[in-house]
C-alpha cells in the first residue's frame, strides 16, 4: 500500500493531531500538523472567554472543532460538514475523544445563512486551485478532492464565509482560517473588504 503512496494515516486508521487522536480513512481529509497552528491561534484567543461558542466550518474529521472542545470543556462547538463520509468520522471522533460539548450539523457552508452568535469562527476550507493539482504529493490523490480543491482562484470559501457569516460573529469575536501558501495577503484583503480588522 505504501509503495503506491496510499496514505499511512489511512492504513493505520487513527492519527495524532494536536493533543488528541482521530479516526481517519477514505472520504475524509487527513489532519496535518500545519492545521495545529490554526488550533493554537484559536486556543490563545479562547482562553479569555469563560463559555465560548465556536463554529467550525468545513469540519472534515472534526479535528479542529473537537480539539477546541477538549481544550475548553466549558465551550459549545458547532461543526458544519457537507459530506456524509466525513460526517461519519466526526461522529466517531466525538465518541473517541468524549467531546460531548459539540454538535454536528450537516450542511453546505456556501449555502449557510450565518445564524447564531459565536465568539470564534474557524475554518480549514478547500483552497487549492485546480491548476496547482500537479504540485501536490502522491498521497493526496487518495484524499477527497472536495476537501482539497476549489474552483477558480481557490478563494471562494474565504469570500463566502467572510460575507455570509459576519453577522454570526459576536462583537470582539475572531474569524480564523487556514490558507494556502500564496493566499495570506489575498485572504487578508477579502477580510478587510468585508469590514474585519
């Protein structure tokens, strides 16, 4: 399996991320150490909040939302995921980590209405433009393309979330994204255009 670059994480079935373990397999994005940086930034922000409400968009395996729920047991974490295959792993990972201060909602982030009030909105959305597919390593071809690839310039989810979910963010709240290696300035500009500081 490794000779054909089948992901080690899928072979093992579980993978460590941040401080916790997560079930992974075909149909869900593999949690990566890059994304731990996003969790650490979110945790730093949440430590000032007594009972934070968190919204995790494009939740995948649930590794971001569940990690935050575990670090902050007084929090309430809502995870939104579109695909049933990934949602199956979120359910397993809630049980595996006993993260019962979480709620899974099935739905398309791009069609969401941004209801509710949250201290933190966090997302690792699909952001790789199709023209960069050839630069990806061999293992990624086994991961769901819907979790990796985004039409056009790869910025669709950042534009939509920044606009549609702004009303869901409490005064003084934070939105935090994982972005592609060349996207930080562009995403910052999208946020500024939508009135974020």
